[in-house]
């Protein structure tokens, strides 16, 4: 199912990596070069209000923002362990292995995911993103959950593409509210040959990037040339979800194939843009489909840098919104999915996405404990309701979270810095096993 050029793309990128892992021969087996770690926080860095409230001079070192450079630091690393939990970044997962993780008793799964999260991330750092619909409704696709398809009679009225200035103003508001990544979504099957609209989108990308925000787009299917132009304009990431397992997918969407989606992801990867790719719970799928989706994501030649996990927001007039067979996704199902994603893709940012409004603060906390480290803020997620900015600020204060600055790599995990993580290296690359104290 996975196009071979995805594999060749990864091989090409891998060959361009310059591993900077070296042995210190001492307590640490993984040394991060001073050039690789960003310990500076200059005054012109975009810092949201939560980070700004911290003592910046004491901020922990950061990993490189570029995911290829970041991954290269760990090329010789085999696995990590802490508190009896072992994890590694690997692409050879079997479906059965992922199913076994997914079906563990909840208390065990949560402990493991939370420990893996602490081995690779600073659990207090949670990125805030804003998603704006720059072109709403009128989409020719038949995604059975979507309010924007012309095939469903919903409350959504098609609107033309927003003007560049309007989008930049929205990005400015998002930045002021603490967001450090701005995503622009258009209800299209594909970018196709929409030359004028694409020109405007490139302007939007340049403008938002110029404001110091990370920029993401979700515009449907892309070809290689379009991906290249978006990259040149300063696009940080491209979102294109697989939604569900390959087996369940045809029951949800008939107008484009799973293969089409994988091809777009390959084009994005080839252009050197970060891949954001996840799914939706509540599409009438079974647990085996949730495992199936995670299996596809975790066996891509490179894990997506970002995996959004959504809970269906049922919209009246859509086939899934009107179906009596679809029940609401509960917090435990979300936490189980997030926790499994965290374990099988330890270095991926897992984004708690649509559906948050239906979860209490305590339920959302469960999802952060499971390993989520990003949310979407703002009162709307494309066309569906989302918690207000103020609500999320209160949530961050309550949980003690800080936002992640834009264009900065993640902080080195405090557990790693404190020497609590045992790191084993690939045989032959260095001392086979060294541990932190
Ligand atoms: S999910 Fe995207 S592609 Fe599918 S109908 Fe909605 S806007 Fe169109």
C-alpha cells in the first residue's frame, strides 16, 4: 500500500543526514553537540505569554528545530528506558505488536505512555496552534464526517477564499493569544491548477512566516511542484490526514483513495516539509481500525513529525452526524489512542485536536498524561466549535504548562538532562550500552 517512492525519499533524506552523535566515554552515551543544541533565547524570539513568565535564562537546552537534524542526533541510539519502560523509534512495527500495546489494561498503558513521554519530551511544554478556514465549504469530496462537502446539507455556506490581509490579521490575533503555529485550511479536493488562489496562499505563507509563526497548510492533494513552492515560501508543515485504517477508509470516503493520500504525504516529505498526518475517532470504526491507522503511520519510512488525533464532532446533515449507529467518542478512547501513538512514535508531536469542547478539563488532562503535547486553540476549528482562547489560558495555568515557541526545537527532556534515562546505542556505533548516572 505504501508507495515505494516514500521509501526512496526517506532513504535519500537519510543519506543527507550528518549524524552528530558521539561517545563521551563517560556517563552519557548520547552527546548533543553544542551547535545542535539551542540554549539561547534571544529577545526577538516569539515567546508566548506562558514562556515569557518563566525565567528565560534558566531555560533548558533545546534540540534543533529541523527534524532531520534532530533525528540525526539519535541515529545511533537503539532504545531508551526509564522506570521499567523501554521505548525506541522504529518503523518495523507489526500490527499485532501495536494491538498488544493498544489493548493493555488502561492503568498500564497510561503509565507506559506517560513514561515514554518523559523520556523524550518536556511534559510541561505544549504547543498551541490555531487553525483557520481560509476557504470554507463547496468541496466536491464526499467525506462522510465533513460539513463542507457539497454532497451534504449542513449549516455551512460556501465562501470564497479569504483575502491575504484578512488572514494575516487573524494570524496576528492568534499570535497575541499565545499561538505559535498557524494552520490554514481550504475545503478543496486538491490544489490542482488553481493558479490565482495558490499565488494568494503563497503570499499568506510568506506573510505568516514573516510574523515569526510556524505555518502549516491543509489544502487537499498536492503535487511535487506545489509542495516545492510552498516550502520555498516558508511553509513549516503540511497537514494531510489518513483519517482511519486502510480497511475502514472506503466506508468513509469514496472520492479519493488511501493511496492518493499517501502520495501527497510523499510529495510533502520529498519537498522537505514537516508531515502532519493523523486521524479521527468516531467514524464508525472498530478498535482494530484505530490500531490499523497507527500501524500505517508508525511504519512510514519516517514517522510524521506531527500526528493530530481528533474526536468526531458530529454535524447534522452529514452521513456520520445523522447516523444513529455512531456514538460519542469518550475520553478513555481518546487517551488510549494518544497513549498508543506516543509509545509507537515517541518523537512525534501528538496533537489533541478536534472534539476538545466535549471533554472536561480533567478528561483533557488524561490525554496530556497519555502524551499529547499540542492543542488547537481559538473558538473555531475550521467550521466546528472549539474552546475559547481564555479557556485554554486558564487550562494551561491549571496544569502548569508552557507554550512552545515558534521555530524552536523541543526542549531536551528534563528526565534526560537529570540522568534518569538509560540510553542504549546501536551495536558497533559506540559503547554498546552506557547509562546516565
Ligand atoms: S474533509 Fe476536506 S476533502 Fe473531505 S469534504 Fe471536507 S473539505 Fe472536502
